[in-house]
């Protein structure tokens, strides 16, 4: 089984290959548009594994939430590849990737991704043996409005901890882990999803933006309601 994963929810994009239980990954070059680096990087990883695009069984992508442009790029590339190869796509959430990477089986993660514009994407998950179970619907809010988990058994995970120092104060005393989503946990979660038969038709693949607009209007930024 071979799966290619494309992770572009933040500026730190990456690719990974799952090949019969073995995972290889690489980061995209910094300060270069993801649209220019993802395909060459994926091709290199496959060549190093002694394979090529025609050997893929599925293509996974980070559906978000995250940077709007990045999510659109990975979704579009996954759709194009999968359509050409007649294989399914596997959408995986960015917050799920954080939880899988930070936790061991049975542990819970409260995941916080910088949404910019003074807000954070949030969600909570339990790591299971073959995936993560959502405990709270993914949402968006200001750092000062976040619900705090009711005990210290949670791991608080994500790059929002660095973006908003207030969060470190609010979650003081809990296990804080600064992470960004990465293609390795993405491809691992995608492999479980593929075995469960959760691949979908490329035409049905869509990013999950959570926020319904890219930027606030001038009036909103001034605190004035239209």
C-alpha cells in the first residue's frame, strides 16, 4: 500500500510517503510558494523509495483548518493526481494531525492552531489505537474566549501557543507542546482511513476552512458594525 500525503495548512509545508508501513517525509523549502514545491518534492520522495506516482493507491491532503491558500493548493493537487491515476483521496484534519503526533494511545489533546486575525482554531481529541476521536467540534474564537479543559490530564498542542502568549498564561500548569501540522502524522492517519475504506472520489474533496472569510472588512477592524 502506497499513499502520498500533502500537508500545507501552515507556511511549513511537507510531504510524506506511506509504503507498506514505512514512512518517509520531507519539508518544502521555506519562502517558496507551496504550489511550486509540492509536486517536485513528492516526486523526489517516490523516486528515493524506488517508486513513482503510478504506484500510488491514494493521495491524502490536509483539509484544514489552516491557511486558505495552502489548503486550496494541497486539495487541488490531490484532486488532480487522484483523478489522473483513478485513485481515491483521503482528507485529514490539521488538528487531528497535531493530536496524533503529540499523544500516546488514551491521551487527550486540546489543539490550537493560529488562525491569524487575533483568533485561533481549536478542537479536542482522544488518541486511539488507529486514529483520533473528536471530543469537541472544531471551532474558531479569540484566545481570551477559549474554554479551558477542566483538569490537567490534557495536552495543549499547537503553534497558537507561540503566536498568543496569553494562551500560555491561561493554560499554565498543563502540558504545553508547540507544534505545527506535519505530513508524517497526516499519512499515518490516512493509512488507517484507507484501510477502513474512507477514501472518497477526488471530485468530492473540499478544504475545511471553518472561518467563512479571509479578512475582516475595514469597518470590522475599526469596531464598527455595518
